[in-house]
C-alpha cells in the first residue's frame, strides 16, 4: 500500500431491494426518502465528512435515479429560476458538488463481494472504504461513523470492520465476530461466522455496513466461489483475509438503523424526524398527541 489515507469509498447499490417490494419495483431502495433526503445521501454525506473524495457507486438495472440525484439538473434549475425559487438551487448544487462520483454497472446481482470486486480497477493499489447504502448511522453532533474508523486506520493500517453489539436472540441475522478485545473499542478478529445460531455464536459482536479494506481483498474475491444464490459473499473473502493479515473490529459509536428493513426504516424515520431542525418540534407534538390506544390501533 502506498498510503494510509482513505480517499475512495465504494457504495454497493445494485441490490433488488426485495424487502421493500412493491415500493422498489421501479424505484431504487437507496432512493427511499428518509425524512427529507434519500437513504443513500445520508451515507454519501457521512463519507464526505470522513475525508472521502471519490465515491464509487456500484449500480445495476433500474438504478438510474441514483445517478440523476447526484448529477446537476439544468432543467430543474431553469424551472426554479422561472418560478422565482432560485433560493433552492444552491442546496441542489451542493448535492452534486459533494464529491467526485463514479458509477460502475454490475450486470447482475451476484452478491456484496462481487459488487465490491467490480470497483477493483477504480480503487487500484489503495486502501478504501465500503459503506452499505441502507445502513444509517446517526451520531448526532459527534464524529461520523466512518471517520471514527479512518482515525484508527491512520495509526493502525490494517483491515477494519465496523461492528455493534446485538442481542443474543438476534445473532442469526448478522455476521458475528470471533474476536478478542484489545483497547479503545477494538477487537482482534480470529474468525467471522455468518448468521450463526444462538448456540453457535462466538460473541454478540455483529458486523454492520462499514469497512476499511486493503487491495488484497480483490484477489481473494476473485478466488471466492459463489455460494447461496450464486452470490460471491464478502464474508467468505474476509475469512480468508483474516488468515493472512491482522484484522480488527471497531465498536462504532452511534445509533445504527438497518433502513433496508421495514421496521428499521420506520424507526429511523421517527428518530431522525424528531431531530430535524425544521420539523422535529411539530413532529414530537404530533406523536405525543396520538391516541392510539383509544382509537384501537394498539392494544392497551
């Protein structure tokens, strides 16, 4: 590796979004609105706030709306000028000016590992970040989640996986670490177990959608055979990488929402909506005024 600085990030966004059908039949899951911004914009903003300069978004069929969102819309800007709404234009331009955007087409959905492999020729011989577009991590006014990891990588340039603690009853939904605590919320990884049973889970440390990886991962992904659904799994390549390199898990500070899940999306909408400077106060008053029990919508 030529540098310890992380300037490139991959955001895989080629999935079919089946958990949100029929809403995602013709619209990308990543463009679902969370209060007043699409999901993927929260992730891009986190990346940029963490020092990322180039955003590589891996897209697929039906994902054109993502490219359009981060592009300049001359027609829309002209319409805003003609209707006396020029004040909205700087905010739109800020979206397209956030970073250098690059789009790679994944011809068919072949798993997270394959999506990352598609970015190999753009990443080159540099360490890079991976952020999942439906994992929203809210840190209020603290250090962005990816920035926390970047800071650690600067002094300890080894592969790093973002993790959180989960209930034992939920371990079967995640990749779980077999790891040993070191210091500063770091855990040295011995192995990764994909969606173990409660009995077989080596810990309650779950992998979430933030990674800092090194170029060696690409060679391992190329050698990784397809698994379930003919997909190339990132976890399988990471299991090999941990045998070759020291790898750590970092317990991210912040509230994480799995916005790719309907319940997680609803939780994120409520909690982030309550923090919205424009709508939060009114939204809180509305929620407090609900009489769900009386109306029979909830059981007492």
